[in-house]
C-alpha cells in the first residue's frame, strides 16, 4: 500500500508542478513575447488567465457550501 500511496503522491505532485509552471509562464512571461511568435498557439487567450481561476474558486466555494449544508442537515436529523 505504501508504494501505491507514493505513486499517487508523485503523480499529484507532478500534475501540480506542471499546472503551476504552465500558468506562471502563461501569465508572467507570455505578455512579453511578441504576439506573432509560435508559442502563443499553445496558450489560451489572456482573458482566460483570470476567468479560469475565478470560476474554479466559485465552484469550490459552492461545493464547500453545499457540503456544509448537507452535513448540518444530516446532523440535525440524527438529533431529532
């Protein structure tokens, strides 16, 4: 089981580092590269650099709120 946990941890770390590197390059370095350079084909338009994290944050807050509400309703039914 320890080997499987390490493999999952390694894969999650690799995915996190990849996303962080991609996003950092996209937001910090890409604006300084000429707009006709071939590297721009591999990235979404700059507007999505804000839209995607904000949408993910809103979805996360909604999920957390629904989860907390579900747990509160479930614990209320147990007491009654």
